[in-house]
C-alpha cells in the first residue's frame, strides 16, 4: 500500500511535468539538468524502498550506523568579519503519520520551573534566509519566502537566521525576519520561531546570556537552537545550563544538534541528530529514544557542512544530484519518520552550498509540491 501511494504521488508529479512540457514551460524543472546522472542516486528507480536496510547491506547509502560525528549545520565557520554592516540587498491512510507532542510543557531548569508554550514539533520547517548578514536566496524575497513557508502550515520554523558570537542583527535583517514571521503568523498564529547560535563560541554564561538578551530586545523568538550543542556543553557545561535556565525564565525553549555521545544537556527541550552523508544513524536514534522516552522531540534535517567543499552532503544534494534524486531522498526521509522515531525538518530553503547560498525548492521543479504532499501525508495538521 505504501509503495502504491508513492507511485500515485509520482504519477501526479509526472502529470505536472507533462503539463509543463505541453505549455513549453519547463524552466527550472530539472534545475540541474547538466548534472552527472551517473552520480549515486538514493533509489531513483524505486523510491518507495526503505533507505534504511540492514547494516550489512552492500549499498553504502543504507549503512544506518555509519554516520560520522560531524555537526549537522556547521556553516558558522564563515568568518563573521566578512559580513558588511548593511545586509545584502534583495528584491522586495496506509502510511503512518508522526504523532505530535503537547503544546504546553512544564520544564525544570537549574534554577526555575516555568510553564511555557512549545510547538508540537509535528510540522517542522527549516529554512535559512540569513547566514550572518548575508541574504541567502537570490531568487526570493521575504514575502515569497513567507508565502511558501505559510503554505506548509508549520508548527515550528527553525533556522531563518544564524549569528556568530560577534555578529549582531542589522536593521534590514530585523525588517526581513519580522516580515516573514508576521506573514506566517497571519496564516498560522501558533507557529514558533527560533534563531541559530554556535554553542562552541561562548566561554562564559554572561557572554551567552548577553547574546540572548540582545536578540530578545530586537526580535521575537520562541527558541534558541545551538549548533555544536554537545561540544559546547562538554567544554562549558555551566554556560549551556545557565543559558537554558535563562531561556526558560523568558518563556523560550532550547535545543540543538547531538552527534555521538550518550547524553544531552539537562533540561533540553528537543534535539536534532543522526543524519549525515545521506545516512541515518538508526542506532543512535534508538538509543536517544530509549533514553529520552517516547514523546521527547527528536528532529532530523539534511546535513549542512558547506565549508567542507563540493563533496559534502549539502553540496552534493544541491549541485550534483538532479531534481529526481533530491525528491527521492526527501521522500525516503519522510516515510521513515515513524519507523525510526524522529520528526523530519522539511527544507524548502535549506541546506546551503556555498555558505552564502541556500537551496531553493521553489526553483526546483515539483520539489515544493512534493514537500507539501509529504507533510500532509506523514505529518498531518492536528485538528
């Protein structure tokens, strides 16, 4: 039945392509038509097949425990000094759905116990519009981004802005963020938003809490997401614990990526893990699920490490794979949420390659329509 549903989806996509061909409007359908079709495809000929076969499979892409311990989103290594003070200008069912979490959670931090509103993490969208002070979507503007995200009816939007410890929000970044957030909230009033920081960059609690305070004084965020969450915690545990406590005192939640290791920072509200090199670390996922319990939010997104060069997953996904291959991988990630116990962060404007350029599903043929279909099938909106 699952395979038949996927075939139906593909048939619909095929009709879309045929319609475009009939009108002569195939611009951007295979945005990477010049790419090498001989590159590894995750199963373009049999999209309904599970990506995650047994570890002894001869297919390298199905080695579920072969994930390296690299961070999922390490684009912050870009030197912050390269950004100019003025932001870059831009033009104005048989399938099993993923269960949602509760909307209000009482979390105990080191110094307080605060009840605050969390998203249910059922429909998560990751998008990057600013990397430091650089607008990353040359074909889009805040309104087109907002309209696309709003149409996905997300419960949580993550990753719109990433800041280093030395990068501050500019007036243009604030305007653009507020434009996106306000338009999404008009359609989905309960959507939550975060901002991305690097936990490795803060050596004292005062430094990190001051960063939180500066951001909170300029824009409204519901959460702080940390790249290098575990390395930062291992190096300076009190700094991260104090930051979590402070965020909770402000009614905000905190999470980040956890690769390797066996634990997470205390009082974390969610974690992101377990995907790299087009492979899911099912063993680590299972360990986290057994340790954290059945309802703790564990999220997965496409690995983002563009400074590693053209062979990194994000660059291969954007520049080497063609549209069919990209769609195949997103389908596989979506259909395996329930079997492996995670929630997929759907990525209409993510990952990145190079560090100043985000993937744009709106410019990739039927990809955006595929994301809409997959979210409705595997992550249906709560009534």
